[in-house]
C-alpha cells in the first residue's frame, strides 16, 4: 500500500490542527439542530471502518467555497439550520463533504480543520467502546434528520475523529473518481496503541508494512479493502496527532499550482510515492490541510497480503 514515504514528510511539515485544543470548535459547530442531507450512501452498502465523509470547520465559508470550487470543481448546496451556516460540497452529482462556518478564537492552537467521519452500524455502541478504550467525548451522539447518527471523539493520542451511522447506507466500495476522497492517514505518537484502539472500535485487520527507516507504518483494512494508515509522529516540537484526508486528482503538480493560485499554500511538494504516482499536501487559504493524490485506475485498494 502507498504512503509510507508521504507520511514521513507530512509528519515533519504539517502542524496538527484537529487536536483537543480545537475540539470545542467541532462540538459547538455540530451541536445546533440542523437538517443535514445524506452522504450519498447506498442502502445495501455497510462498511464499518470505511471513511465516508469529512466536514470542514472554517471561519469563511464563501472563501472556502471559492477555493475548493476552483481546485476540485466542487459545487455547493446551502443547508438551512438553526444558527449554523452549513453547505454540502458536490463532486458532480455526488456529495463529498460539508463546510461549517464558525468564527475561530484568536488562539494559535485553533485553526480550520477537516473532521474525518468513519462508518459504524451503531454509534452509541461505538462511542461506549471508544470511551472504554481511552477516548474522550467531544460531541455526544446525536441524530440528524436525513444524515443519521454521529458522535465526535478524540482518540487516546488526542486526534479528533467522528463516527457516523448513515441513514441511507455507506458510500459504495468503488474507486474514487477525481474530486473525491481516496485515502486517509493518522499521524500518532504511539502508532501501536492507536492501531489497537481503532481495531477495537472498527474491527480492522492490521498490516504492519516495513519502512526503510524502521518507523511504524500500519495499514487499517476492512472488507478486504485498505482503508487508512497510521504512522509515527516525530517527537518534539508542537506537532500533535491528527488525521489528514486525501482527494484524488489527475495531476498533483497541477493541483498544487492551482491551489497556490487560489490562495492556498504547499505543505509537502509533489513527489512520487513508491508506486510511482505523485502525492502532495496543501493548506487552503484559512490554513486547513488536506492531501492530493494521483491514483492509476490499474491500482488496487485491496488489503495487503
């Protein structure tokens, strides 16, 4: 599986944003009553452990929409709510993400971030299991009409994530098209502990892929698909554990150049991964990081053997 090289670069160059320091942003932003639309799932598809959604918390929704529209061609549909500005990003006819507008405190540890949603069948059971294995509750389980039931948690290392039981099933297990999420990676202080934690919640199969420098690189797999990776976060400095998600693009070089022209920043320059395709990490104009990844149609996301 890819990303052993990429995660080394991310760990040194991307400052964590989805930490306990900014967890209250997610909690407050997602707490108000709101009629959330579905994620574009399929009723017959249920894939616990699959990353099926992401929400961006940002102080300027209009600026975020301009950036992501220009970069990925996303369109946006505003969702009415009680005191919450929320929009759904569409890649063609497929919903791919949400954007929540929330003013951020003037605090260097709080900045815009993407929140990663992982599929479960039973949110309350997953929440109890997570808390029993060292997680902390950020936003307790709630049901949103049209979307399903979800909860926001921080894992034992402090990385924030959400669990979601979609009302209309999970997204299909097919290769993401350009403009859709294709991979996610967790940078952790203790990858072995974190791998065991996520396995206890989502029943992942774990695959430890050797790295040339000896650092830990674990693949999380379910339903015979590689879903995500967990990698060692270097010690020292202000780097904190966090999830980072990747959008499939046709050209990482073009995506990075476009991101810069739209006011974004390059955190990790494009370079070939071990399969030959390129990956990169950028930040949007407000500072939220995300990855871009090329992926050949001939490549498989089957779990490692």
